[in-house]
C-alpha cells in the first residue's frame, strides 16, 4: 500500500469509530463535515476549486452541505474509504493519488486524532518524513506567505527550509510531520519549538497559515 492508501484506511477507521459528531481541528467542522469535504474534493470536481478560491467558496459550501445531507454517515465514510473514482484525474493519472493525497489525508487524519482527548504523536515512517520534508522545501513559502514575521523551518538534524524572508524571524523546529502541521495552520497542535523574539513568536502562533 502507498502512504496515501494507508492514511486513508486509518482515517476512515477512526471516522467509523468516532461517529459523525466528534470534534476536529477544522473550525466549525465535526467528523461528518470532514468526511463530506473529502467526498467533495475527490468526486465533485466542479465544486473543489472553492476549497482554495474564496470567490467560489459559497458554491463549495452549498455542495458540501448537500453531500452531507444526502448520505448517511456510514455511506459518507465508505465513499472516502473507496477513494477517488477511476474517471477522475486521481484515477487516470498514475501516482497522482499518492502525490496529491498523501499530505492531504495525513493532515486530516491528524485533524481528527488531535481533536480528541489524550492524543499523542504517532511514529511516522522515515520515508514518509522525508516525503513531508521534500514537500515543505517546495511549498513552505506558499504556505507561510501570510505569516506576520519571518519563518525558518528546521529539522532536529539541523536541516533548514526557508518559509518567509522577513525580520524579525522565528526558527520553528520539529520533525517534518510536525512542521507540516504547523505550516498548514495547526500551530496549537503541532509539536514544535520556537526560537526568536517572544512577541514575534506570539504573533506567529496566532497567525492564519496554510495553503
């Protein structure tokens, strides 16, 4: 199994176990909403652009709500578990599911895990950590473009990736998986440390980050 498939299966197992009303880290969303979001993203390509484009967000929200109301929760989770249909780009383009969905499914898996009491970080396979680090090196400046201060991402081994070039700068240190969650705007739940001016750190911790 690819890492995307492994994350998908584990996320769906967790969604089944928790039920439709469990909290997530996605503001305003319970597990049922998150499942509907994933169904929309993979099966309603007409509405998916509104996930990233604010001027289309209203249509996307309407379609997501319709998906949620049209499918019982177990069916929703089943659609997520099944994965993208073969007629979508995810099914037609070799390895696109792995390339695009590994990070997406990991982040949303953690959105569910870390919203529950008593969570602890998982042990992430080293090759998956390297995948996350390579993705961060290519996208950190995009994800952190709205940061109110400069940001440098640093692994425990000292390797660094530039996030945003500005002063004052904050160095954020953690495993690639934790830095990924930080860059996706999950600062409060990412196990990272901060080095820099206290006021700059505070501003960064409260900032809205992410794609």
